[in-house]
């Protein structure tokens, strides 16, 4: 298992007009559960369908319709909880969160306020080699997503589509353990990576399948340590919640703006009002969502349509036994088994597809050389052309074959790059290509010797010069390589040239 | 617990129920009466009694993750006061 010990990063300090301030950030991440059907109905979760076509009478909240829970969505939440080293609650229950909005036909969201399915866990957020923030997870609960309103199709009306209504969401709530905008973005990135490894959420932020509410407050240096020692929120400042952000860049910009806004108020002798705010990326500022304030009386009560959700420990154990290898463990294994650097291990474990690809290339081969080829040659080329690893024209088996030829001296490093180019553009079996196109490295010293003798015999003037200035031996090496089409073993050529010139 | 006129007005607004100003006082009185009646339950000592969630011992029914419903756009929209191009049409709501 992972035995890396991390040092905590320093909290971000913002210098105010009067003195220094620190940030305290907690996040609520809404992650759409990957499933075929919705949380409480048999309608599809697929995107891109005709409006209101993936809607059942349950989702449309027709009178008399009753919710029936999708067991797989429960399993996904449990799997996520295990992945975040969290306590799984065998007893959980659903509550109604009441509010009126056109995209919520029930007039309430079925959620889990009092008894969430997952309790306390943690996420290790790396901020550099050996430096990481441990962000505590307070809880994860299951709830229904809302529909979508479209405001730009008509000047006087909004259009509403319930296709997303009732799709399962996991709300992942952190403790206020995040201490700066960069940490906040890194936390979202790490959580996204874990969810994608687990297969419980696709992490597509652009389509809102992963979105964040960010709670920001500011305090004086030392206050946060007092909070951590006592867990008494009284040591922290009043927080504002910035709703619904789905870009790492905006999350950082919004936190930075919001912190400076609060600092300006406090230094001016004012008080921060606890409220919900919205980030406007065009203006680069947050503004109050005053309309939300009164609606914030949700009048939660236990949902009378649903019995408590009781799950069995044996089922949880079975899910735990089928857990995939997670990012931290995979990174540690890549470093320990393949001797990768921290940086290379991070690059290769960022996405699961890339990690699988590398694993296959590196298995039974030199890990460092494999990492070098996968990162520099393959990723470099794919990035340049805007392709993902899944679209790679070179398979792991082909790249592995190339590394075998390079490793056993059949081809030189230079020829290997030519071979990679052929594999990338034309495809084929590496060994067959090398055979068919005569790309084998010439290690037969007799053949190389003949070439060296020929070059020396043809260039007596150069030979004289080289005897005066041994650095010119490089010219002979170059000529021999040229004469052999780059296939001569460079080390052997070097040796022979030096010896024959008597240097 | 007693409900004053202001609370009655707020509850009505949250529930989107239109109540005439002149009816609020009477409503507040009725709501207070209901709550006072319910409060009699507080006299029972329930220390150590687990909350009852069902009268019969039942397990929450579950469904497999299979698409079995949907594709009834026309039926879903049938009761809507206004619909266009497959969407529900509502008065403009912009945050």
C-alpha cells in the first residue's frame, strides 16, 4: 500500500491594505452517477435525446407515481465512498428538500439530509512532490438532479426539458480544509480523477456532469489553526457560497475575487453577510443571488414515499473486493515497480486509459525507457495532433515490440524513431517492418570496419587534419553512419574510427 | 407552538398558495391549533425507542439499472398549459 508521507502545503496568504489574510474553503461537488436509468425511475440517462423524451411519469411528477430506487446507483455511491476511504452507512434514508422552480416538477428534490449513505472519508490532494493537502470528506449523499431551463429561445418565456430530471447525483461534501484557489482546483481535479478511475462519474465538467459549489471565508493567520484544534467554527469568518461552477479556471478566479471582496469589506469595518453568490465569468466577479435567499427555507422532512435504505455489510464487502486500483496506489506502484520519477508517474496516471496503455508497454520491459517513449514520443505526437490515447494509431503491443527491438540491439535509437514514425503513419508489425526495410543495426564489425577503411582511404587530407585535431574524428563517424544508412552501431563506429586514425 | 400572521404569510408564500391578507389571522390560528394538538405527543417518553418507519417489516424495493420507461414525450407534455418543440414553456425565469 501507499506509504508516502506528505508535508502539508502552506495556506495562501492575501495581503490586505491593513494586514494579511488567509482563505478557508469547503466544497460541495455534485457528481452525476454513471448509470443507464435514473435514480427512481426507468427512464434513460442518455444525453442528446429529444427534449422530454427520457422522461417517465415519475420524473414528470404526475400525481400518484411512486419512486423505486435504482440499486446500481446505490452501488455506485457505495463504491465512491470506499474509494474515498469513507465510512459506509448501512442505514440511510431519503428526505424531501422543498422549493419551487420550473425545472423541478415535484416541487421537492429527494435527497438525504439526516442519514446520508456515506460518512467521513478523505482525499489526498498533491500540490507538488511530497507536498499534499489531506481534505476531509464530511459525507456523500444521493439525490435527484433537476431538469434544464433554456432562456434564449424566446424573449418572454423559458423552455424546460426534464430529460435530466431525476438522474442520480452524488453530493460530495468536504470539510473546510482547502486553503487556496490552486488547492481548490487541485481538489476538484483529484476527485474527478478518482471518480473516473472508479467509473462512478464520467467527470465531464463541460456538460455539467461534475459541478462545484464553493464556500469561501477569510480569516487572520492563526485563526484556522485554532479552528482545527477545537473544530469550533467561531474562529473562522462568515462564509459565502459560490454556486454551480464547472470550470477549474473559473473556480480559481471566483475564489480569488470573493476572498478579496470579503477582505475589502472587513478592512473597511463592515461585516460579511452569509449568502449565495454567482460567478460571472464575463465580468470576473461574484454577485449576490438575492432571489435565492428566501427560497432557502427548504422545510426538509423524511420522504414518505421511500422506506429507509438498508444495505448489508456482505454486499459492501463484495463491492470493496471488486475495487479497481486507484490513482494514489497506481502512482506508487509505477514509482516502485518501474522506477519512474514522481513527475512521470503523475503524467502516466492522470488518465486511466493512459495508465493502462503504459502498464501494457512497460510490463516485462525497462519501465523508464517505456515511460520515456510513451510520454515524449507518443503523448507528444498525440497532443500535437489533438488526439486522445484511445485514438492512438500505435498500440501498446506495437510500441512494446519497438522497445524489444531497441532493447536487444536490433535497431539503434535513431532508427527506432524512424520505426515509430512508420508505425504511427502506416501501422504494421515492428519486427516485420525492420526485416522488410533493412533497418537492422549493423553490429557486424567486419562490415563497419570496411566502411571505416573506405572513408579513410577516400579522404587522406581529412585524415591528416584529424591527426592534428582529434575532435575531427566526429566527421568520420558521421560519414560512416551516412554510408551505412544510419544502421551502424554508433558505439562500434566510434571505437573503430578512433583506433584506425591512431588517436 | 404558536404561528403568527407573519409566519402564516411566509409559509403560504413558500408553498405558492395565494392567501388574502384578511384570511391570514384565521389561518394562523388554525395552524397553531394543529401544532398544539400534535404537541401532546411530546408528553410520551420515547427514550430508547427506535423511530418506526413502516407498520410492516418491509425492505425498500429496488430496481435493476435497466431502461424500461420514457419515450412518451407527447403524454408527458399533454397537461402542460403551453409546450413548443417538445419543451414545456413557462414564464421567463432568469437568475
